[in-house]
């Protein structure tokens, strides 16, 4: 997606240590038109996967997951990081390290919204180390669901996340693939 790459180059900031700040259009303030286009692009790549649900993590994954679900015409479930009183006592729960928070975070999904027989497409904002997506995979498996694909808006290949997830044997698609962020650079795979 050329428009996404242009926004990353013009507005994204390489903060060092593999952290890419895209808060102005993806992670804090969301550009709805860009997310709609990203969702359509991800949906197109997974149209034949037969997904029945999109699964993501709270909060940054919600925008691309929602627009992907909209384009596919399927519901979106997001793993929550804290348990509201409306959630049942028994939930699917796992943890994942947060690169930007510097600590472990809990991810939980209610069995009301994810269960056996579901075909799950995991969508997130970033694929970096793959730990958050691996946690979402664990939640889907715990629910008895089948993961049919993984899609992300931005991938940082130098953090090895794809290698961690390849063993799942499902398609992995990213709209913008960054191969290098050394010395303040942002280099895309196709450059």
C-alpha cells in the first residue's frame, strides 16, 4: 500500500530500539480513510480463507481489525487487557510481552464470542516479535477455533516475528514491510 508507506515516511518517527511511532495516524489518532483502505486491502488478501471472525488485541489492533471485518462482512472480537464486570468468570486468558509498555500484559476473550468451529483471521497493527499475535493464536486454540490467517498493517522483519509464526502454516500478510530501522532510517522491503 503506497499511501501507507508514504504516511510512515512522512509522519512516522523512528524512536530507536525498533520502535516506530505512528501515533498520528494508526495508534493514537486514527486516520479512518487510511484504515478503511488498509482493511479492504487485508480483506482482499484473505477473502478465500473462509474466516468467520476477526480476532485482534486491544487497543491498537481494533481499527484495522474492524475495517477488515467490515470488508469481509464478519464480526470482530478483540482480546481485552482488563476484565470488565460484564465478562464471565471463566475466560480464555494468556499473556504477552508488550514492546512499547516494557512489561507483560494479559489478553482475555470471553467464550461467548469465540468458540469451537470458528475460523479466525488475526489482524493487528504491527508484526514485530510476533509475541502478541502468538498470544492471540493461543487464545483461538484454547477456544477450539482454527486460525486461518494473520494480517498486519506494518511488519518489522528484523524483529523475527514472522519466523515465530511461520510454523503455524497459515498465510501471513503485511501491508508495509520494514526491513531496517538502523540509524534513524525506515527502509521498506521493496526498496
